[in-house]
C-alpha cells in the first residue's frame, strides 16, 4: 500500500475541511459553541498526550550518550556545532518544543477567533494539530512503544516542510561527522 506524505494528507484535510466549514452555520451560537468545544477538546487531548510522553521520558530516564553535529544556521559561514547530550535530555527538549509549538498555535487561534472573529479555522485546527501530535516521533516511541531505529533514530530528521529548501541540513549523527567535529573542536559542551 502506498502511503502519502503527511504534508499531502494535511493539505487534503485542509481543503476538505474548508469545504465542510462552508456548509456549517457558524452564525448559530449552539453550533459555534460546539465547534469551540471540539477545538478545546482537541487541545486537551494533545496536552494529555504530551504530558503522558513527558512522564514516560522521565520514567525511563535513558542516560545513553547521544552525540550529533547540529547544523549551522542558514546563511552562516561557520560549521556545525557538536552536541553531546543524553537521550533523556534530548527527548525532554523535543517534548518541550512540542508543547511550545502547541501553545503558540493556541495563541494564534485565540487571536484569530476572539479578536478577528474568524470561525472557520477552529474546525481545521481541531484536526491538524491532533494528527501531527499522534504522528510525532516521541509519541511513536513512548506511547506506541515502537523501537527507536530507522526514521525514529535520534536525532530525529526534521520533516520536509514547504520551506524545507530554506532550512539548514539535518543534524548529523554518523560517526565520521561526529569525529570530524570533535577534532575541529566545534562545541563538545554537554547539555544537561
């Protein structure tokens, strides 16, 4: 079976939900409150998933050393920086980034809905973030119990988004890149 990339599925969901939202009578206060409740429930579920994953990360407390070369910022002439950390610290940082991303989405949606009075995005934003949360690498490892190998090997590959060509390359964790960074003396500071 051929699976579609997540970005394509997201576009299909957005286009489909835009058509569905045109037929929903948002002028009716009961319908609007129902869609608001759906959005709030979606974010509560996402927060619950992230809290559970954080608890699992802290419970496992995997202190295996993880070394990788963080890519240099886009447009920078400097080379990548060597990062030495643990799986626990790496996963904790990734889940904090997920929480931060979700809160920013809620803030933007709150501004768009409460201040600018847009209602259609509530429906779309009830589905897309939830889909992204259940498809995230940390959820696959800590909630579904999948082994951390292949695409789930740390450091995680950044998903290719619409702006993928403008971003710097992925973090390199191969032995050759790590040893080259160690010899060049770039970084080596252990993150705790």
